[in-house]
């Protein structure tokens, strides 16, 4: 049976490409915002969602860290997509005609050097592919979009400059989300979880001690504020290992002594960055 896969953006978006990579034979559904993408899975409109969580140049995709822990969804997989940014203009436009560039803020951030070198004004938008569509509709030779070559083909734009990202290793990591928990079997897996430390001296240092003493590789640890309070900090972490592994069990047990909130978001196969 064909599944429905939600992604944030319009046809031609990088999230569209990532979703197609994971689910090549299923139906994809574009959503305007990350909230709408997650809601599509929550309500049953979609079976899964494929959402970006971090980029090798730009860093974390902030909205996901805030939305995912409260969504009730589970991470069941990950994938990586090599991101190649292109400057797309309307037919007849040249690089010299461009005065402003429009794209998702994350995409603009990945092309800072190119934008600065050309002195372009930036226009923030909700999506790369949506920017390509809007630029095509406006038919203004002075405004270009930063998006994929695929988006340019869909909306009839020309590539004025290719591979304009700041570094060749520009890669985005995506997570696959599901309503149902699908815990991977022990093996080469990652476990993602969130926690809040108790308000006691050196709580974070002590909470992390169990991972070091049990030789658990923590590949990500990020903090962000919750509830609009400077004192309410939540941590988002990835480790290599399964909750049933003895070392992980001991590390989680020690973590529990110094936290007042802990939740596993997913246990899923590790997808190697190629």
C-alpha cells in the first residue's frame, strides 16, 4: 500500500528530495510549515514525515528541536542529503541584473559568502522551492531565488550560478518521524532523547558522567530554552547505542539522578554520512 509522506516546502524543495530518497515509491505531501508537517502525521493525513534537523554549515534547525519533543511522534530513521545551492533567475536575466535574493533563512545562511561578495539584498521566505515559484511569478529580472536545480526546472528558471554554498561539504541531516514507535533492534543504532537537569550545582556535569564512564559515544548535545524562561533549559542528545545495551542502561540510570525530565524520542538505525 502506498504511504503518504509529509515534508516542509513545495515541490522541488530539498526536503522533497530527502523524502523521495527515503520513500521513493510513496506519495509526498508538501506542507507550509514545520508545525503543519508534524500535524499531518499526528492527524493521520500522512503516515510519516521527513524533516531537517541540522545542517553542516548552518547548524541546527531550531524549530524542530522545540516542536519534536512535544509532538508525541517518534524518530524511526535518519538520512543525509548533499545540498547544492543554485542562484535561479527568470529567463533573460543575467548575474549582473540581480540585486536581491530570496530563499529560506537556512539556505541564505549557507550562502553567506556568495551573497556578501555580490552585495545582494536578502529576502527571507518559508521555503527554497516556494521562493523559486514566487520569483518565477514576479518575473522581475533583479530578484533571484536560491534553491535546487530541480526547483528551477519545475518553475522555469535559469541557473545563473551553481554550487554557491559556502563549502562543498554542505549536507543536511533529516529525521523520519512516525506516530507509532518503531524501535530498532540492538546493533548499529542511535538513540535520541531529551532531558532537563535538576537545579543543583554541577548537575549537567554529573549527568554526563555516566556516558563517559560507560564508554557511550554522544554525537550530539544541544541546549535550548523552554517556556520562555532563562532558567528552564532542555537538552537534546544523540548517542550511539541501544537502551537495552548494558552501558546505555547504566548511563541512563546515572542521568536519572540529576534530571527531573527525560524522554526517549527514538531508537533507529544509524545512517552513515556518505
